[in-house]
């Protein structure tokens, strides 16, 4: 239609819609006028007034019919019908508040669970990073002689950058964060800092919220350009968004720096979940203890992450072929086989394997969808029941001329309205649930950001769920109802409902029982896995241990003062009553330690083509193994004699000894740290393997260095107590304060709490809690579903039961009859549920710790629980049916 | 009154537009005029006339206005819009082509 046309027609449509009364009145007037003129004409021709009027009306072929035809030309009927349907639907919902409440609450639970989980998934794996054209970003990975994937050294980065100009518009380096202390105006606080080359921010295509970023000219030289850029959230939370922060002098990790800028809101660095709070030029990383002074020159440090931005129009394959050429050249230089590969940066960011996150997301979306499907089934059931009650009404409407499509439309309007109400309530519920996720305590100094919020994706998801629900729930009852034989229904009433109706509902109930059993079993598996993990033999005993971290560097101590402080702290702590042993460690198990060392081991030659051996390491004081109850298998603990200048010593774990010395006596063997080849380290003891870095790896080579010989400013005091460890919190904090009032004390917590980290139990706790809430929801929905249907079915059969009782059936027989029906339904459901759960459990096998996917205990317990509750839901209506008075039942209707 | 054939039905729009092109008038006058000019050949029941007029109005081809007639009663007067005039030209053209084609065919048969 041409716009010119609309000029005429739109006002007409609007008028028909909003001034319908007036339009109708005018139509009335027009036709009445016609009839009057016509009558006058006939009277003039000689008819009597009555006859004339009759003739005029006849020629109009019924004044009401003509009016209807005129109204039909208005073309807004569908809208009027819709409004009418909506009005009608609202009235129906208001008239049955119990039905409406149950349906809305059920849907709200289903949709709430879904939006909450989707907002989590959205945050983890869907929402793109807030940078310019995120899909153009990739990161580079190197591999040497075909083993392992690593980062890239700085000299290689410079070479790659020069040789890939044709495919990458820019390459930059970001050295992953570590937690440092930042002190401004005499107050210190932890901060996680990433170190980047000056072109990093330009490559990300973001603008500072305040001040400036690191400049492209900065970051290339060791120790130069002491500037710091803060993240927006850190600036807001730690400095209350004070704009005067720009230009402030501060101490970061003990070095003087100037705060020059604030990154834009929403930019948390390149790893989902982790909040990088500050950025410093790459060259500043030289001052870090674990970074050798020559790391910008040496090719041995392959820990740097190289970010690449593809040129517009260049795809990843083209970039890869350019990289292959560079890798070839590098291989010739190094006389080795080096491969370089570019990986696209996923929305999850620089996570080692985003597939795991995607997989977990998928599993939980699947479970959440099952909850929604259960909710839908419940409501579909309610609708079916109601549809049966309303068959008379629908038949009446059909008899009065409503077309089938009109009836279906009306019923669908009702279910969609209900779904909309439910999803609004569900979204509010989901919003609250996801903010509950965000406030899960993580017991860690690593800043985790759970940035759940409702963006358009979550909204679209909820909307889609609502529409789908509305249609699914409404369509079957609507079709059934609109299908009914008018005359039969009008004659027979409610009892005309065919056997097909029962079958349908029984199937729905069986499916519900099955679905919720599946959820219960999965929840049970996760719960058992959490229990196993908490009871697992970690190789150490976390009970009765209190942790407390200090950082003398922050208090302005130099190294010798810090050593003195630690000595005093240990002596005073060990002297406290109730303390069994106390020790210091640079890192605690499952903490964010992640220290690895490349080694040269005497008597061990790596197989040809393989890299140097790498082992995890930690620096600890004497009594560490006693405090953690890690059994010392051979040799001795660290002692006073292992001084700063005496022979370097280490205690290795069993896996270390087995791997490198193959059953030879490890005591007295030597190895060297690759960064410090001048100081051979002598093995003085062997301890049993324990989980150190994370809960996923145990039997890896690991060694403990002496904290005295391998000093770290930041250390954690660990105390084994006789009584509950919490009781000593105040006393120990007080002790630290009495030694140094300005000493920053953080992470005061029991060792068991400290295990709740991302590397530790957190993921198990989180998945178990999530699965458990979904399981409980599923159980609730199943109970409501089973109870509703069985009691309705019993009600429907009141008449029949009355006859049976009147004919002499015993109440027990009636009870058995109704019970048997429930029993069959529940049995079928349980069987289906067990099969479905086995299928899902196979998928989640990797996420479980120490529990087989077909753990019989879980399956049996969940089945018994669900079947028991379902049978109880059958029993109540069955008993009621048994008590029916035959006379009342026969008079029914 | 017989039902007008399909062809006539399709051309009713054109007839109504043509009648209203002469001067604005109300529904009663349209029915009188239709009977009068077609010499009772094209009979249109009043029951079809009003829906037809309303349809033309909804199409935007004619517009209605409430006016007081000569004998003092308020009546709904229809008149052609610019769009309606264009529509009338189009349909007249079509009709001209159609009727000449038909008369050619009919003559052919008689020859």
C-alpha cells in the first residue's frame, strides 16, 4: 500500500478501534435514516405506513445483519477479537483464583529457574567481551616439539609481530595478573594486576573512563614507566570513584607508581569470572619475584599471552597459514619443531578450555529446561482438567456460531496470558536468584566477578520460554475442546470426556514423575560428589587448622625486618596454649598458587625431544608437614640449620621421587631451579603425595622449598589447634597486631573454608547447590502434578464409585482400584526417569568426583523417595473416594 | 431479486464510484440513482449497498461527512477522494477493455 493510501485509511482504522461506539451509532443513524426515507417513498406511492416500513426493512435484508456486514468491512476485527479474548481471559482467571495462583506460581518457578541459570550462562559463555569487534580477537599459543601448549616469549612476540603484519592489524602482550598490594595515602589493599604492552588498550579498542591508558611507547623496557591503570569497578569500590585519583602516587607491590587512568566500566580484563583490577606496563613485571630480570630478552620465558587482532576481512585460516611460515623460521633458528596457532577468543575469554564451561552451561540449561517442561506439564494438566469442565461452555459457544479457530484462539489467549503473568513473576524470581549467585562468598583474595545482570539476551530467553510455554500448555486442551462433538457434549455433560482424555493425563503424570526423578537423581549425584570430595583423602588434614595471611611488605618492612617478624610470629604462636603446631607457607593448598618451576635434575635426562621437567612448588617453614598432617616418609623436616646461606634444601613428594629417581634413594639427590642454576638444591625429605594446586591433580611431581632460603614477603600462617580453630581467630589477629599494629591481616579463615576455591571445592559446591535446587523444584512439581491428577480422576469417578459401593463393593476394593491406577502411572514414570537419568549421568560423568554415573545408592534412594511421595499423593484422594456415601455420589450432578 | 453475477459484483464498486463522482450524496440517494440510471436492470439490494459503501470508505476511495440535507435531517454524505478518482479511472479503463473484448467475442460467435 502506498503511504498516500494510509493517509486516508489509518484514521479510519483508529476510529473503528477507539471510537467504536460512535462508529456504531453513526451506522445506526445512517440505516435508520435510510429506512425512514424509503418508508416515506413507499407511503408517497400509496402504501400504508406499516406496510411501507416493512417493505423498506425487507429490502435491507435485516437491519442487524447489514450492520454486521458493515462492521466486517472495518478490518480491525482481529484486534477487537483479541481485546475481547483478553478481557474474557482476565475474567476467567479472576474467577478461579486458586487455579490462577497455582499456574502462575508453577510457571514462575519454572521460568525463574531458567532465567537465573541462563543469566549465569550468559555471563560465562554467551555475552561477548566488552571490546571493539570481539570476534576479530585471537590469542596465540606455541608448542615445542609437539608437546604442551604454552605462551610465547617476548623476543618471539616481537618477531611474530613483524612478520604477520599482513594478517594481524596488531599484536599485544598481556602477562596474566597476580595479586599484589596497592597502598595509596598510607592505606593498603590487595589488587590483582595484569602487565601489558602499551598497545594493548588500543588493540582492544576501548576508551579510558578517566585519565589515560598505558601508552604505546611504554612497557617495552624493564622497570621503566611506573604507571598504573585501575579497573572501573576497583576504582569505584576502593576509591569511591574519586576523580582526583589521577596523578596520585602509590606503592604497587612495593614499587612507587603513578595512577594515570581508569579503564571503562564493564571491562574486567580478558577472563570471564576474574576481575583484573589494575594494569601496569609489561616492563614493570621485572620487579616480580617470580619473573627473572631478563624476561624481556630471554627466549626461555614462554609464559606471555599474545593477543592478536585479525585485519578486517582476514579469517583465522589465513592468519594461521601466515603463522605457520613464522613458526617454520623460528624452528630453523631454534633447531626444534615449533608450531604456533591462533585461537579465537571466546566470550569466556582466556579460559584454557572454554568447552568445559560451555558443557557445564549446557548441562544446567538442560536441567533447567526439564524443570520448565515439568512446570508446563503441570499446567497443561490443569488446563486439561479445566477444559473438561468447560466443554459445555465451549459447545454452547460453538452452537451459537463461534468457529473452531475462534475457540482455539480464545483458549490460547488464556494460556498465553497465564504464561505472561508467570514469566513476569519468574523473571523477578530469576533476578533475585542470580543476585544470590553473585553474592556467594568465595573465600579468596582472587577477585572474582560474577557479573550477572538481565540484558536483552536473558530477556529474550525468558520471553521465548513464556511464549513456548503458553502455546505448549494451551494448544492440546484447546484443540481437544474445540474438537468436541457439540450435541454429544451438550447432552452428556462432563462425563462425555473420552477415555483418551484420561490416557493423555496419565501419560503426562508419568512423564512428570520421570522428569522429576531424573532431576532428583542428577541432584543426588552432584550432592554425593560434593560429599565425596569433602571426605576425600586430600593427602593433608584440613580440620583444626586456621589460616591467617600477612604481608610485611605492605607494612613497609624490608626483607630482613620481614624475616625477623616471621620468626617472632612463629615463636609467639607456637607458645600459645591450644596450639599444637604452627608454620608459614607462601601458598595454601587449593589457593591461587600456581607456581611451577622448570628444573634440571641430577641423574635424570629428559627423553629426546621432550622438554625440561617441570614441577609444582611451594615455600614453607618447618612444622608445615606436621601442621598439615602430611606424612613425612623419609628424611627430615626443615630446621633452623637450613639458613639463608647454607646448602639449599627441598622436600619432594613421592611422585617427584618416583618419576625422576625411579626407586633410588632420593635423599641426598640434587636438582636445580632453571632460573637459578648456580644453587643446587639437595633433597632432605620425601612426603606423601597430596593435592596442592587444585583438586583435579594429585600425583604430580611437587617440591617444597625452605621459606628461609626462598623468601616470600606474603606468607600465610597456619596453626593446628586442639580446639575449634575459629576460636583462635581473635587471639592470633591480636598477636599479629601486638607485633606490628600496621600489619595488614587478611584471609583469616579455617583451612576447610579455604578449600572453597575455584581450584578446590567451589565448583562442586556450586554445581551441587544448583542441581539440588533444581531437583527440589522438580520434586515439588511432580507432587503437585500427581496429587492434582489422581484426586481429579477420583473426583470424576465419584459417580462410578457410588454405583460400585451401592452394588456392594467393599471400600478396600475401591481403594485398591484407585491405588492401582496411581501405582501403574508412578511405576512407568520411575522407569522412564531412571533411564533418562542414566543418559544425563553419562554426560556429566566428568563433573563428578568419586561417584560413578550409575551410582546405585543414588538411583535407589531417589526412586524410593519419589515413588513414596507420589504414592502418598495418590493415597489422600483414594481415601477420600473410599469414604464416598453412595447416595451422595449417585445424586451427584 | 436475483443475486448479481460475479462480473457485475466486481463492477459494482466502479458503478458506485461513478455515481459518487457526479456529486456527493447519501446512501438512500445512491440506491435511487442506481435504480434510475440503470433502468432497473442493475438491481442492488439495500442490504448489499451499505456494506459496499462502507468497504469503499475503508479502502480510502470515498469519504463520508455528516451534513444537514435540504429537508432538515442529518444524513451521511459520501464523496470521492483523490484516490477514489484514480481508482475510478483505472476501473473504467479496465471495464472499457473488458467490454470491448467481450463484445468482439460475442460478435465473432454470431458471424
